[in-house]
């Protein structure tokens, strides 16, 4: 059984819910993102960058969960 249905104006299939309906609206509106240029060029050393998962300290945003800070 095919769990996908063609979507309007999309080339890739959209998954269906258990009831057979599309999980997305019939005519979704494309979104636009704004990503500012990164101006802070401070970097971690290689070992620290591998530990935290980013070269740039400004991008080091660890997930703490539960809204804790």
C-alpha cells in the first residue's frame, strides 16, 4: 500500500495521516528566512570545537532541556 500522495505544486510526495488525509495544507505557502551575516569571527581551538560541536563560540547554544538555564 502506498503511504504517500502527490501534493499540489510539489515534486516530492507528502506523508498521509492514518486517516488518509495529508498532514499539510492543500496549498501551502512557501516561507522565506532571513539569516544575518556572521560578524563575530572569534573561534575555539580545534579540540574545544570538536567537544562542543562548533568552531564559533557565538553559535554554541547547548540544549539544556526543561527550560533550565
